[in-house]
C-alpha cells in the first residue's frame, strides 16, 4: 500500500478532523444566515439616494481640488478653517487610487466588493485554527498511542514516515482550504446577486483579494507545520496547545506589560503577532512612543514606522523552519517506545 495514501486514509478517519469539518460547515452556515438576514436588494429609491450622495461627495472632492489650485495660484485667500495640502495632487479626484461608488452609501445591503475582504480574513482565521489543531493532534495522537511505532514496523524509515505524514497533512490542508474558499466566496457571491449587490469588482479588487488569500493560505500551511512540529517535539497534542498558551500569556501579554514599564523602544517588533498581521495585510504601521520625546514643541516629529511583508515572511519562515527541523532531528534519534 502507498504510504501517502495510507496517511490520507488515517487522517480522514480521525474523529477530531471530522469534528473540525463539522464546525467549519457550521461556521459557514451561521455566517451565511447572518448575512442573508441583514441584507436586501436595494430599491430604485435607495439607489437614487445613494447616487445623489455620491455625486455630492465627488463634487466636494472636486471643489477641494479647485480651491487648492486657486490658493496656490494666488487667486483665493487662505481659509484657516479649510484643509490645504502641501501638494494639490493629494486631493485630486483623478489621481485617487479608489474613488467612492454608490454602493458605499447603501445601508442594510450586502455588497460583495466591500465585504469580501473581511469575510476572507474570517475564513483564514478559522483555517489557521483548523490547521494548527489538526496538525498537532495528527502526529501527537500517533506518538502517544504507539501508532507511529506500528507504522515503522511496516516502513522502517523514520525520516520517510515523518516526511510522508507532514507532506500528506500539508497537502490535505491546502486542498481543503482551496475547496472551502471556493464554496465560501461562491456562496457570498450568490448572496450578492440575489439579496445584495456585487459592488465594484475591477482588476484592483481581484488583485487585492488574490493577494490576501495567497498570503493567508501560506500562513495556514506554516501554522499547520508549526503545530505538527511542536507536537512532535513534545510527543503529545497538548504540548502544542501548552506552548501556544504559554507564549501568549508569558510573552504577548506579560512581556508587553514589562516592556511598557521599562520604556523599551518599539516592543511590537519583538512580538510574533506583529509579523503575522503585517504578513496578512501586506504591511503594518506602528507608533514608537519614544521617537518624539526628544523633539521640542516646534519640531515636526513622525514617530510611526512600518513593518512590511518581506521581513514578516522571513520571520515566519525562520520560526517554522527551525521548529520543523528540530522535530525531524529529535524524531530521528528518539526512543519511541
């Protein structure tokens, strides 16, 4: 029998995996029902009101741009109660990355173009939990119950067996994530067509949505491998759960409080949650409270700094790679009986 096929069958037969799939379907159903209850197709009157409000907003943006141009040209005096940018291109409607649309001014209407991104983050969050728990329980239960020992009697190559388990796990999670995403977004697309509005679905929207999903899927796979690796090191599912709980309580919560008391500069750079958020969103802007302490009242100080996706990816890859490599190294030499 093929080792990978055997691992797929073992993974599918696990009750915990089946329970998580049921919870995933339940979460989908609740989210879908909530969206349906809170949405309706807008009437002609609602659309007309939204169009009128949009025209008013666009007119105001054009008026602000013309005001800026005339002030810069010396044709109008400066109004202290009105915002005047240093460069009029900042308020030029033509140069804006994304202008408002009528759907932005509708209430009680599900607009796919507006809410697909947040809904996708909800799906990614559940898949992260699913991947970590399934990855930890998959190897943890086998190590604790002696299933790995029985498997090694059939295929006495430790690295091959552990590699097949990890590869099968990642493949199944990736496939499940793809299928769940198609069903999930397809459901809300149908809701938008029947009980809402599609919204603005241009190339920028699809590129942004694809970028979010690609980053989210990679994070799901890394989290799955991380749960698998920690459980392999601890020889039990609870080792992975305990490690995560200890990290959150001791470091993310406790150490953050200590850093604030000690006035440590940029403590967010030391937190894993910072890099997870920066990777999912593309970049994360943070504030350094100590950056402007030496500036006088007349100095312009910008204490913000940005964490981009590239260093975030490197941190996540380094952490997952280190844990996985340690798991394989320990598994190779460990006494499994």
